[in-house]
C-alpha cells in the first residue's frame, strides 16, 4: 500500500554576505510537512563559490549560522529555545523575512508521499 500524498512547504536557504546588495547564493533547503510531522533543513555550502563571489565574506560565521539553522530545524535541545517550539512554529520562524547573512526564499508548496526524498530532489535541483 502506498502512503498518502501530503502537502509540504519548502524554502531555499540563501547566503547573503552583503544584504544591502541583495546578492546571494543558494546554500540549502528547509522542508516542512505538517501531516507527517517532518521538518528538516539541509545545508550544502559551496565555500569555493562563495569565496569567489564574495572574497571578503566571513566564512566561519556563515558556516556556524547554517549549522545553527539545521539544529533549530531538527529540534536539537542544544539549539536554544526556538528549537523547542512545535515544528510549524520553527518552520515559520526559520522562514521569516529578515535582513541578515542567512535568509530564505518565500515558502513554496508542493505534494509528496516522501518528504525526505523530496528534500533530496529539491536540494539537487536548487542548490548547486
């Protein structure tokens, strides 16, 4: 028996070294599926590409922030109080509009039977 198709939302994680210039590179995906109680962020930062485009960027700070984002999405108790919120609240907090080095696209909807596989496909398609 196949599992039911469920609605999911995803956002692209972006590294924006200079928010005033609004230039960014895609660095990961956050995927949320309420019915399956699934929330996961996966980051794949291409450090060479980032340094080529933004030679003065603070690579260690950016990498730390991306790791924190993944930890919050996973609900790690070491990631602070935001990580202890319900999955929907964490997803909304992670995808809130902000002017920082780490931003996300607006959430986009889709349908899936397997959120983990869907996350892998989106990561392959949207994050170089």
